């Protein structure tokens, strides 16, 4: 990571990097108290906040915060009760990818991977995480209005059971669940997968390798992610932690990180500094209208994140148990 050593040189702070594969791993690592900062997706952030594992952030100590896109600030996945706990650094949509030589006509709805999935039985792919239940809930928001879903991360028991039933039906057509984009790219390139959810970076890699794939943000919108840097409530080096957060979201560094990970930067000034001048256009970085169609990952809580008080929602533990049952 070519942005770590310059930070060491600039500040004198020491950095020990630990990578993780899933949000569950990130939560487990932060709960050890061994790490001062974490880049957390929305399916981890509320768990960290509610458990007291991360501290409120004084944004006055993060000068680069003023350059962050306003539509990413103070959101349910990086703030609570008006208090900021996370500084956004990268975001993107979970898109629908398909092989143009197989899937015809071109899909415009998530119906392609749900009700129409049997047409491509064995070659449909889906993201391997409990948070994928929100993708089914998002589809039901539009197509089952009788369920009354207003937020795909706030599901009461009836709503949750409907989403699980849809995914259990989808399971019959799924050939592979993915959480490694390299593996997903290989599957689409070989034709093992022809239709399913993806990230823009995977689509770019597949096309660069010659695979005939295209992506679409479906009519229903999509789920997505907005990752935030958070500081441990037990940080042993808070000064260095704050300096790291400000450094990593500064325009030039944010540009390098966004290009490396294949995401939109959060810093509005980063696009001017991209090596690939098309990057921000491809990722819709400065497009709040595009971003408004994304339901960013938010940790499901028993206290419904849509604000309902007269019902208990299914918390993340329930989502995790159901996901294991869905996959069989």
C-alpha cells in the first residue's frame, strides 16, 4: 500500500496494517482492542457503535472532513443521535452484472435474479453475506407494497420472513455465492456465472479480460456501501489515529485509495487528482442523484433503523442465522 510509508515519513507515527475479508472479521478484530482505527462498512459500523468499540469523532480535528461529499455525512451508518462516529472515505453501488451474449434482453430489474432466475439456473451468482438479505428486501419494497417495507435494513418478522423466502427460492438457481471479486471475475469470464450482483471493479476487470459483460443500476435502485474510518474507544495513540484519518481522506491519498480498491472517493477534490481521468465518471462519484438510488449497508438492529417504535425488527444475529439456512 503505497500510501502507508509516506504517512510514516510525514508524521513519525508507526503503522501496523491488518487486512480483513468481511465485516464480521472487522468487528471481531476491533473488539480485541488491539487496533486504533478501522475502515468499517455500514454492516459493521452500528455494531461497533452500540458495543462502545468506537468513539465519537471530533471532525474539527479532521480538516479534510470539510471536503467530503455532503450526501455521505451524518448518515445512519456513520452517525447516531446526531453524533459522528465515522469519516467517509469510499462508496459504491452493488450492481447487476450480466453476460451480454447469454442474458437477453438486457435486464433492467432485480427480477432477473429473483423471479426470472430459473431461466439461468446454476449460473446465477449472489453476494455471500447476511447483508444480502437487504437486496431481497429492496426488491420487495417495490414489488410487494403490502409488506410495508420502507428501509431494507429495518425488517420486522413478517417482512424478514418474506425476504428470506425469496432468497430460498433464488437458491435453486444460484450456482455460486461470491465474496471474492477475483473468483467472481473468473466465473463470469468462463461462463460459469452469467447473471448476478457485483461491484463496478469486478465488471471493469472482467471487461478488461475480454468477457462480454455489462452492468446496470436496476429500476428498483440497489444496495451499496459507504465505508468510514472509525477510531477505537480504546485507542492507545489517539493523536496518530486522528492524523491517519485526516491523511487517508485527504484529496490526493483518497484518489489513490479509490483507484486501488475500485470505488468512488468520498473527498470531492479527489477526482481532479485521479490518474485515470475517467474513474469518477465510471463510478458516478460527484453524482448525488445516482447516489440517492443506493441504500447503503446499515447494520440491522432490533430497534428498527427506520424509526418504528411499535415493533421489533430482526437484528443482525437473526440475519446471520437465516443466511446460513438460506445457503443450506
